[in-house]
């Protein structure tokens, strides 16, 4: 009844399913894919073209951030309808008095700054390392991500590694990553070209004190539960402010962070929004009306 495509890299394919096969086709555009530094000039040109194609080839565009939806409506006022439904996150059980097991990495709870990111320029990992060095505080910087000496950017990062900056590689076990988040004194989020970023949501869900790159996507998600930076010096200043927070202020920010996720990014709420929009869309199609009604009748 309905085809849901993720990413606009093959936006041209929507037309075939929509016009030839008669399907409803949704396309989730994610973030500003063409702005990622890993793409060369030809790939960026292609992705910019696919962004334009996505404004007319599917039946509907989906955006997981209001800022992305607003951008689409402004750029393509005559395009297909664009709906905002956020990405989601699970809330871990409220942190207990028991400290997370950080022994695999030789870390101590509440005594390190955490970054979880792919080593790409638009995630501002280098600026975070430089800002941390400017701060000069007593918390080491721990970077989770597969940083290997493959690109010039990654080689620049690895050249800065040491006791103060630790690149521990990718951590793909969900429980281990949650333990790293729960144990962090602060989470720095440098992503700048996505919509609602899962890593930022998961940090908030763990009650992390967040310092995020200052852009509309991160401000939309973290709101007043984070501090923001654009320059190395701004990050250094924010780290100093977070380091100086009293325990009561830290606890209040942690509660606020988890509350944002519970109120706006809980998966049950998001799946309800998807189901409602899917049923409404299919009800407009004569072939789908009976199917949607029948499915509803079978519910207990």
C-alpha cells in the first residue's frame, strides 16, 4: 500500500513506483547529505539534484527535524507535502547509585568528556579536540569512533592523541556505549548537517550534560538542556562552566535532558504519529480504503 524510502540518494526511483505502479511513496530526506565532506564535487552535485528530485518524485517527504521540514517548504514551496515526525530514543532506567563498569577502558565515572561521532569534518571532532586543549582542565577527552589513519583529517586527529585525548575506536555493543554515556561527566556533540541525531538523543536520554555545536538541528533537540559552541574558545569556555557546576545544578540539567526525550522523542509516541499518517494517506487511495478499515476492525 505504501513504500517508505530512507534517504534521497535514489529519489528518482520514487517516480517509477508512484506513476507506474500506483503506490504511495514516502521519502525521508534525513539531513543535508550533499553537505558532507566525504563526497567529491560530482557526488555533491548529484545529491543536490536528488534533493530537488525528492521535492516532486514521491507522494510525501518526511523530515525527522522541524528545521529540515521548514527548509524544504521554503526551498520547494510547490513541492509535495512535507511532514515532520522526529527520530526517537529509548530512555535507560534512571541512573542508580551503582557506577557503570568502565574497566574495559580504564576510565572513572564522572571524570571524562565523551564524544561519539564518525571522524568527519562536519562532526567537528578536530575542533572539539582543540577546544578541549584550550580548556586545559582535568577531565580527559574520550572519542568513540572508528578513527584510522586513512584520510588526512583522520591523520590530523590521531596526531593529537595521548593521555589527554583518547581515541578508543568504535563501540558497537549498546550496553557498553550506554555505560560510557552514563559515566561521562560531559558529552560534546559536534554534528552539524543532520536532522534529529540519534547520538544526541541517546546522550540526553542518559541524562548527560551536553555541549552541542550551535546549529538549528541541535538547538531544536537539546533546547535549554545544553550549552552550545561554534568556536574552539566557546567550547573551552563551556567546558569550564560545566566543570564548575554544583551537584544540584548538574542533577537538574540531567532531569531536564531526560524529560525532553520522554516528552518529545519517545518511540511509542513517534510510531503512533507514523501509524496515524499512514492510515490517513492510505484512506485517500480507493484501493487502500478497505484494507485500512479492515485492519482497524480486527483490533481488539
